[in-house]
């Protein structure tokens, strides 16, 4: 990859803080009280025993652990506020905690919108290959997630197979988010070591990371927590994401919702930083609301979502913890006015104002249930537009252009000026927003942005060739996958 290709982050944020300092204090204090009084349920004897030795109050029979206030605060202080998510190609390294926001794919959508027909269908490994190759080519996308849950692989093999696919089809950083057991984590770490060049190189430059999700309210599965420890012990960043469902698994009020999510996230950080001090981590306060019409989950954009994210960002800054945020959320089923408006408002009004390090969910529709390849390109265009808005403009001598204005004088034009030729390509140009004359658009069949994006996806998949892994690394990854699947299948069937 050439030096001209590099991550394109959001900079120069528009900070919006809906909570006054006193309100922020109350949310923080309430979160600590929840961890001290209600605590968390963690179904791992290994972790419960280790936490008990470290000063937590543990009830082994109920698998309940309560965290003294001081234990949580000390754990937060141990977590690094800055580190790097490295990439196979160092050009694509992502600095975390530097005040920049980087775009990632979304994770494990249950369905994909077929590129040709637009119909929903179960995703396959071939779809994950295509999505990974596409993301590798799109400069706005800096972080990979396994964006679809492939259905041609047994569930117990998905995490490791998906990691193999993405390591082989991109040189960007991979967040292996669907690694939910210690066995899976060890296999992912082993593969990452092969690609990175060993244990020490992986620790120095972690080319993969992961995160674990709480089960609201106030539960972490033991397997997931043990996976988090495996990553931390290997020097691989591992964060925590909470998606408590307001009205069902969290209180309906925004404050109660945020306290639940914050307690779960701080509890995860407390476990990790107590047992592996200094481990790189992050928090992901995801909003989720019950759809009062259907009783299902509602991830589509609304005012509560915006307020929740902005307030959660205030807490992350208070703790100096890096943050992942869900920035793209639309209830639309296609790339229409609704999807564009909701994604643009979410990006400009939330992602830009939250100062999040990781900005996820590009490529999604229908409340993140459906992934669409062309949506990656449309979201990238919106991201690039917002990035350009936040960059602002200069007022130096060359920017003010006084000499050229004086040279042209009254009634002249600037078309032939060297200054114009130098700066004209700095103007933002759309790739999919249509600016052509009406007649030309009519003649072309009245295409929309989705049509142009779909055509470009086809071109990228036909032309872009990610830098391949060395053949010996590919063989070793295949061996690890085969070994893992044999062990895991045996365990799944009682062997």
C-alpha cells in the first residue's frame, strides 16, 4: 500500500455536554453504589476466586461479586488512556486516546442485503471476504470488525474462522469482537502471533483487539470474562461494551439507563485492571431502547439516543478511558432519505461531539440487523464530509490570497491563476452525491447514490487486491483453525 493511503480520522470536535458537573457526579456516584451494593454476577470460579483475593466481596454460590469503591477507582486509574491499535501495514496504525475518531465496520449482522437484488439473506464466508476486501480499499474505514455472522460455519467455529478470513484479506487492524471463550481467544491470539511475528511483536504492536459484552442487567458470562483475561495477558487490548435495553433490562429513565450501562462497563474494567494491571482497554456505552410498538429492540436514531451518547461521553472523559460509540443507526431498510438523514445527523451531532476514539456500525441498515456492502461507501462519504467540516480552514498568507486577488483586480477571473490550480483539488468533491446536469441524469436512467455506490463496490471487488499473507503464515493459520475446530467440536459434543 502506498504512503498516500492512511487512516482519515475525525479531528477538531464539537464538544456538547448535556450534564452539568453536579449531574455527572450523581451518575458516577450512583454507578459506584450499584457495583458496591448490587454488584455483578460473573459465572467463573477462577475469576471470582482471584477477585476475592484482591479485596472484592464474593458470594461463590450466587456468583455475585461486589466491588468496594476504592477498588473500582484504582482500577480505572490503572487503565491506560493512550495506546495504539496496530495494523499489519503500519501505515494503518490507529492511535487511541489522541483526540481522533476512527471509523470501523459494524459487527456480526444476522443478515446481508444482496448486492444485486437488495433482498435480505443469510450471510456466508464469501460475503465476509467481500466485505473485508471492500473495507481494506476504503480509506475512511480504519478498523475491521467481523461485520456479518457467517452461516456456512458452525457457531462454535465462527470466531476463529472469521479472524482467519479478515487477517488474510486486509492489512488493517482487526477487532475480533465475537471471541466469547478462552479457547477462542487463545486461537485468535495464536493466529495474531503468526502474522505479527511472535509473542513480543504482538505485545508491542497488537494487530488485533477484542471486547466483551455484558448481559444486562449486571451480568458477565464467565467464558467471556476469561476470554478478556486471555487477551489482556497477551498484551492484546480488550474493551467492554454494554447495551442495556431501556424498559426491559435497564430503567426507562435516561439517568437510570446510563447508571446501569456505566456500572456494567466500570465493573468490566475493574475486573480486568485488578487482575491484569495496566491492560489496554476501552468502554462502549451503546444505547438500546425497547420499541414500545413491538416489544423488540430499537437501535434507530432518536433524541434519547443522542442525549445518552453525549452524557456517556462525558463520563468516559472523566475517567480518561478510550471510548467506542455506535454512530450509525437507522431504521431504514434501504439507502434512502431516512438512512442518509439519520446517519448524517448521528455523525455530525453525536460522533463529532462525543470525541469517541472508535466510531462503529458503518455499512448497516434496519437498526444494525442488516449489512449492505454499498452502505459502507455511502457512510464513508458522509464520514469524509463531516471530517472535512471539522477540519475547518486556514487563514495564513497563502489562504488569504491577497496577492492573487490584487493581481486579478476588478472584473477579472481566477481560472488561470497558479494559486487556483494549486488549491482547487483541496475542495471537497462527492463521489456518490449527484451533481450532474438534469438531462444527463435523465439519460442515465435517474440513478441514485445507491446505484453509484453499488457500481463502485463491483469495481473495487473486481480490482482491489489486498496485500496477501506470506504462504507459510496462511498455512499456519489454516492449521490453527483446523486444530481449534477439532478441539471445540469435541467439547461441543461432549468429547
